[in-house]
């Protein structure tokens, strides 16, 4: 994985954590939620842990609650709002999310 992609993910994690701590409703919605998230970028993997209303990048995880499979280019496009996550998921099929319906809906809210 390129250093740029790691930096982008780290930046988005920091922005998410700041947003949660500043948004009482979001903080309440995530209260008590613990999730293990795997982002698979075609061989390169990033492990994230949502715990205590914050996401952290970790070295490895136990059971995976959510698996996001895409390419670095598509993920970068989604993050930069050049690609719609719904289009990538449903039309282009360049984004795949394996998770419970509740987790998929939670992810959708986070990407808005």
C-alpha cells in the first residue's frame, strides 16, 4: 500500500474521531458499539477497530464484523467525493461490503 493511502486513511480516522467527539448525537449512536473492520485493497489490508466512540488503526483483529473490498483508487475517489459510494457498490460493483444490514446502514451514515 502506498504511503499516501495510509496517510489518507489516518487522516479520515482522525476526522471521524473529532466529529464523533463534537457531535453528541453521533456519540450517543455509537455508544457501546465495538466493531472490527477490515479494508481490503487488493492484497493490502488495513485493520480498524471501532471502540469507545473512536476508530483506531490496529495491526490485526480477531473476528471481522465488516469487510470492505475495493481498490485504492476507488477508496480514494470515495473519500475525495469524486465517486459515489452507492454507485461504486451498486452500479460499478467496484466496492463490496460484507457486514450485517445494521452495520451497512451505519457505514452509509458515516460516508454521507
